[in-house]
C-alpha cells in the first residue's frame, strides 16, 4: 500500500503491531514538518512520551485503538485518524485529514462508508 501511495505523493508512515513494527520503509515512529507544523507519528499513543522528550512536536498522530480522536492537551494536538480498513468492532470506517485554511490548521475525520 505504501508503495502505491508513493506513486501519488511523498509518504510518511509508521508501522503498527500487526506489521511487526516494520512496514516497508516505515518504522515504529516517524516525523514530518508540514507548513510549520511538526508531526510525530506513533502507533500507540503511550509511545509518544519518550519521543517527545527527544524532540518536541505540535501534533501526535496515533492509531492502535482505531478509535477516531481529536483533542488538545499539554500543548499538543493528539489525533487518531481512525481506521480506513475493514470495520473494527463498532467503530466508524474513516480517515483523518489535516488542512491549512487561511493560514490556520484544522483536522477532521472523513467517513468512508
């Protein structure tokens, strides 16, 4: 999937527990800066603490629970995009979208089904 997405645009990803913590070039964590916003990608939210001590981030994107989340706490924007794959439990099938509108960042969940 990462290779296919890479034919459309540059991809930054982190792997999850079902990937054996490796997924092509993706490792357990990843970082990227976009439009002045510093993102940290982790699979499990609790894994962010150590990474944030090494280097700060404005946004932590995490996944493991597959439960969509969008909250701000301790000066950090915590965002779980949900799951775009097969429905898990009673959770929605969705993706997360970050966009900069008139110089301000916003995020939202987009339902796929």
